[in-house]
C-alpha cells in the first residue's frame, strides 16, 4: 500500500506559484492545463495536481466544508484505482468493522459494472489522462462519533471534481473522475445484504454513482473534455438534469449492473409497514415525484417510475438500453426534464404508440403516469377510467395493457390497501403529487384547474394528481388537504427520521453553482 505524498524538491516552488494565482468566476484561468499536469509530474503523481492537497479534497457533511485527506492506495484495476482514507482500517477495527476486500472492488468494477454501464452510456471522459477513475473509500458520515445514525450517505460523485481547482471558490476539485464511498455504514449494509442473500449493497451503490459520473459531462456539455474544465467556459445551455430523473436512472443502472431490484426502494414507495417511518410513511401518497428533497421516498418514487419507463421502452434489452442511452447522452434532446424525458420516449421507445399516448409531451406524461399509478394501486385495466382536466371519460385499458408494470417489481405491491385516503378540503398541490380518494368521480368540474387529472377504478375509489409538467406550478383542487414541503437535504441527513442510504448528488451540484 502506497501513501500519496508530494515528493519533489521542485514541488514547493511550483505549489507556491499555483496557490498565488487568483481566479475570477467569469474570467479564463491564468494557469493552462500543461502547467497543472507538469505540477502533477513534479509531485510524483499520475493524476492532475489539486492545489494545496497531497491527498484528496473531500466534502465533509458533518461540518459542511472541504477538507484535505491523506490517502492510501489499496488496489488497482484496468479501469479504476481504489484508495482509502489514511488510517481508515484502524478506525474500522476500533468500531468492530471488517475491512472491504479492496481487490474485489477493483475487479468487480472492471468485470461487471464498467462493461455493463459503458455499453449503454459510453466511456467516461478522461480529464486526468489516466485511463481510470478513482474509487475513494472514507468515513463519510463521521461514524466514530455518530454511531447511532439511522440514515447515512452511501456514496457520491462531486461534480466539482471535473473543474479546475480554484482556492477562491466555495468548492475544491480533485481534477479527476472520482467516486466516493462510505467505509462504515455502507460496509455494514453490504455485510447484511450478503447475509440476507440480497444484492451487494456496495456494488449497487458503486453502479448508482457510476451513472452520475458518466452523466455529468453530458449535462454540462463537456463530454469531449480531455483536461479539467474551466466553469467560466461552460456552454450557456449547460444545466443539471432534474434530480429525480438523474437519481432514478442511477437506481435503474444498479439493476442493469446486476444488483437489483431495489427491494427497499419499492417497499418505501408502496408504504410497506416495515419501513413505516420518515418519508416512507404512507408511501408515495401526497408526495411529489418532481420535487426533490433527498429523502428515501424521493429515491423510491423516482426508481419506480424510471424503471417503469425503462421496461416499457422496448421489448428487448437492446431497445431498452437505446432509450436509456438517449436519456443520458442525447444531443438534440435528453432526459433533463419531464418534457425532455417524454420526448425521448417518443423518439426512442420502440413501444411508443401515438394512438394510445398522443404526441405532445404533457398528454404523454399524464397518460403514462396515470397508468403507472393505477398499476401501483392495483387497479384493473378494464375498470380504469381517465379524466384529463375535464369531464370527458377516457378508458385507460389500452394504456395499462400496453405499458404493464415490471414483473420484477410486482412482488412488492402488497400494501395498496393501506395507502391512506384523503378527505375533501380545498388546497394547493405540486405537479405529480397524487392523492387517493373514496367513491366515484366524473372528472374535473368547471371551477377547478384544467391540469387536475382524475383516474377512477370503477365506482369504489379514484385518485387525483397535478398533471402540470412545470415542476413548480402548484394548482388548486377541492378534493384533498395540503401537502408539506420536502425537507432540505442537510436537515434530512441529520434528523434521524430517514432509515437507509442517501446520495447527496443534488446538494453537491448546488454547492458548485449557487455559491459561485
């Protein structure tokens, strides 16, 4: 095992020069990439040099700032090098944890995760010209001082690592493709998953994060980059995709890599009593798919719907993967929003049927989403009727029969009967929020917003949702009570209300762009 140190008599001079350079948000960097790469060579490293840090910069979620961590290289593969936080194994032993078998992480990434996901999304960019990514294992959650935590961060990809490091900013960059994994709680979850004969939690998390790593360059329009990116030179059209689409795709990527289905996600989505706490209470009822707060339910909801779209995008694996590739890497249109996602489905899904779904993205969403929720609620196709913002009754039978629920997920739909029904009071609710109601309905009346969508199962019950495809457009209905806002991620992770693994990708990307 080799500890990363800066080791050259020339390094101090070069480092002093680099640190003295001043960067401005809207100006080009004054240090070219050859200088940065030269610094790496003089420092005895094979990766680009991160200013002022001989190890890795890493965001600390306990004190909300970056810290420079000394690291140890523990394994090397064809497509990834594995590093751990220095002294991690000693801390693991103090807490009674076994260490990971690091060579297995490298080989599993090389032999399984990398080939399966790059065959769909393509190879990662290589800004450090190493031909590899870094898998860094550290104590993300301050396990030594936070032993009773019920929720934890399993891993993350920090978008800032693609950028030129700039000490004047609120973020720091390692200037390389990097995935960070937790060395404590995720390890414990992995051991439990193996004992319970379930998919390996570590490899599932690694596949999840690898999708984020592959996707970021397409979001920010630098998929051809061969060196660290200057944020000031990003395209004016560069923007992050909707978090629920990105996270849902990562969850599906774990399935594709062989570490699914995501059983706990589905149990949370449907309100399984065994997970009846935190955001999983009452399942998806009353919670918007589009509004992202980083909760377990957010991941569960986005996984269920993205898996539904993936399975219904083609009749074979090749067709499904073609659809998912376009969602992530599409040039003319991508899955960056619900409208973009629907348009990709229309162009790339071999099962797209204009007669059943229509051609405009809003109507497509309302019909597909209605079918998805109706399946999730256990509605029978023959008895399910749809009202698209008025009192015109439309049979949903053909949509539900053509776009069926994924067979691998049906086994988790055991608790529809306990999903709560709402009482009738006027309120505002966000796009994609669903409420379950008793009795019959004849659709939207003249005093309601035309974006309110009703779906009924015979005359015994129905559900209603906000069918707007504008993520912030709240609308009014007379049927149900007001829902609550989603919690901020940092509040969520410290609350103790959530139980399971979380990914802070949305929070990290906001740190990069909202404070600079």
